[in-house]
C-alpha cells in the first residue's frame, strides 16, 4: 500500500505548505 502512504504524504506536505505560506505571503503574495 505504498500509494496510500504517498497520498498521505502529499496531503501532509500540502497542509504544511499552506500553513507556512499563509503568514509568510500575507496578502496572498506568491
């Protein structure tokens, strides 16, 4: 079930990126 773990990893990485981009970007800056 490596694919399942891969999806979980993508989900976790996406959440971390979102959380890190929010305070850094401010007004949705790239």
